[in-house]
C-alpha cells in the first residue's frame, strides 16, 4: 500500500501482516478516489483520523498539505504501525497518536482539542454500528465551522442524511465500501 499524492506520493506504508484481519486499511484506489473528491491541496488543514489502523488517511492528508494530524486507535498493534509510518516519513512533528476506545475516547479528545479539526476520518470495523455510534457521539467542539467528516462503512449499511448537526453532502460506493461525506453546520 502506498501514498497516492502529495510530497510522499509513491512511498510505501508499513502494513499489518495478512493474519491481522482486524486492521483493514482503506484500499489504495478508494483512498485515491476520496482525495480526488476532497481535492489535491489540503493546505494547513488539521485532521483527525479515527480507527486509524495504519494511519494511511491521516498520512495521505499530511502528504497533500495538512499541517497536523491526530491518529486514534485502540489496538496496540495499530498504534505501533502508525508510529512506524510516521517515523518512516519523518512526520512525528506533524502528528499525535492516541490509544483510545471509541467512541467514548472522544470525550478525552474534546478536552485537548477545542475547535481544532477541519477534516475527520471515521473508518471503523464494518457492521459493528461503530460508524453511526461515533458520529452520533461526536463532540462538535472538536470541529471548526464547516468541517468535513468522512465516514466509511460497508455498502448497504444505512447512515442517515442528518446526524445531530452534520448533514450528508454526498455518498459514494466502491464495491463493498461506501464513503459518506458529512459537513457540520
């Protein structure tokens, strides 16, 4: 798996071994399609990568100009992989990594980061209800006005058009994966 754009384009990410199937990185082609939607230039954005896995989405955002990314996962293996990827690409000064259970860990983040994030990725394990539970419990004080929230879920799993103060802007399906793009009001 490799970075698809920006100053790290083509660089390979450290990935989990195949037997660690609970870590499911967003496929390169879907990640590329997502960043085609978001735009190639993410200058100065601050990114929150929830259920970060390998850190691919947050690292891709930094590669495309984001100034800072916060990575959150509850797996010690994922945390180790994220840190290895940040070290590999010399990005430790542009990132912070937290081992937290989500969505309850959002309360801890909301105390540390007020009105901070422009872009959020929510990419939990499929069909466990964590995508909906996370966005329903998402503290609005973490976000800047008009922030975008990208939610990945298995195709066919229903997510409402409006959740709290987040409105669905668009939905794109790529085989078994659907991306829901919400914006805060």
